[in-house]
């Protein structure tokens, strides 16, 4: 038996097309099995975030505190006038 591993990004157009093509061609073929999420060290489940949980918590905490800080609103038509 030979094992071939592909790393496919399901979010891309090419990745979706490749998966659809292989599933269509290999749907009822004996001797070929498609296994998803083999579990290599660099694979990431779609349910898991690739961001550090501490980083996510810090960003969410900062976004809650935005109302408490004085923010400068910029007018996109007159950026320099808004700053000065």
C-alpha cells in the first residue's frame, strides 16, 4: 500500500475544485480511500483557531475598553484637517 498526502486549503477556489473532482472520480472505487485530517503536526482543524488563545483574549479585552478611551475620528475626505 502507498500513502500520498495532500495539503489542501478548502477555502480556496482551487482547493474546493480539487476536492470535488477527487470525490466525484473516486466515490465508489475499491482500493482507494480518502482520509481527511490525518493529524500531522502542522494540520489545523477547521474548528480550531490558528491564533494564540492569549492573543485572542487580549484583543477582545482591548475592544471592550475602546469606549473608555478617547478616540480620534478621522474624516476620510480631510485626513490632515482631522488630525490637526
